[in-house]
C-alpha cells in the first residue's frame, strides 16, 4: 500500500506529494515540526504536542495553516489512511511560498502544511531496550533557541551521523563547559550515585520534551526522588543508570557512553520501572483526542 501524505488540503500518494521550489521551508528552514507518537492505534499525548506546536509557531510568528480544532482530525485521517497501529505522525508547517528574501514576505502568504505517517517496529525497540544503547558525546553546535522545534536540524543530523559512523545509537551533546544538554533527538537522564533521578532543567538550551514531562510526573507518582539540574560528563562514571526519552523511544536504557559503561552495563531498576509504567499508561492522559 502506498503511503498517503497530506499537503495543503490534499491527500496524495507519497510519490506525488510535492511543495513549491520557493517554499521558505526549503529555502530558509523557515518552519517548525512536531512528531505525534501512535501506540495501540491511538495518537498519544495529543494536547501536549499541540501546545508545543503552538509555542513553536508563535516563536517564529507563523500562522496556523488550519484551525487548532481541525488539526487533530487531519492527524487521525493520516493515521487511518496509512493503517498505523504503532508508529508516528510527522507534521511540518512552513511560512509558505514567497520570492526568496531573508525578511518575512511583505504580502500575506498561506503557510504550508505537510502531514505524513509511518510505522515503527516496536519489537526492535523492545530488543534495544532489553540490552541498552551506546551513546557518543560531542560538542553541541546547534543554534541557541533549541526550545523551538525548528525544521533546521543540520547540526542534529551531523551529530547523529557521527554517532552512527562510530557505531553508537545516539549523539550526546555537550555545552562549552562539558555539561550535557540533550541527545540529537532525545532527552537525557541519569540516576546519580545517590539514587536521584536527574535531568537538565528547561531553558532555551533544550527542547521541552513531552515525554520528558510525562516521565517526570510518573517518577514523582512512583515516589522516585527527582531533581532538575545540569549533568557534567565527568559524572557519568559514577552514575547508577542512564536513559533517553522521546516520543518514539519512550524510555530507552543507555548501557555505555563513550568508553564509560553505565552501572552494570544493562538496564537499571529505575529505568525498567519507568519504561514499564510509561508504556502501561500510554493513552491514559492526552491520548486519542
């Protein structure tokens, strides 16, 4: 079955889905995106992802291409037309089509809206989670407004490629002082030597992850001690556990970072607990509609 893509009011086969050559998303990466996870045939954490999308659009002063009330209907149509039970819905909004000029178009233009979807092999994700994944650290060279979910992902892409070429699963980004910001496409956590769950506090330095907030809430519900503070690379040798979170990874254990083996080299108790309960609770808050 051919994948179906939504482009500016039309549902099209994947091969026929195109945009104008002067779309500002293509010319300037002048746009934002959002990833909506699908699990068990339902779009998860919908309201939280829409709220983050709203913040990103506002930050770049891009108008909604359709009303906020209509957008969930379009997302669900893509899910159904592509028969996605477990996977993701990818949405991209650009400022629209205009003659190439760095400044915003003088005359109003209609934003471009693209929605696509694809399946994810949850069996493979489970296999990765059972053994933990390997990360490689590197300097964070992204722009300073990482809280905006911009389509400008060149630095993320290059970091991820470096990780792949070194045999790692993900790139772990470091600021100039050696403190961890986040992964190229994920939020980073540790359980420190005192047994406290730690992740970097929200700021313009990192993306406000929807899964991040859900895991924070879940940890507190389970009585796990939590703090939000910066984590230095040198701390990792003493960490009991480490893991990543994202819309499609859920909670992914980390077994090694560079040459440092984390804990006993496998998923830890806190990580396993959070992953199990996160998956069990998918759909209970913000899912489906």
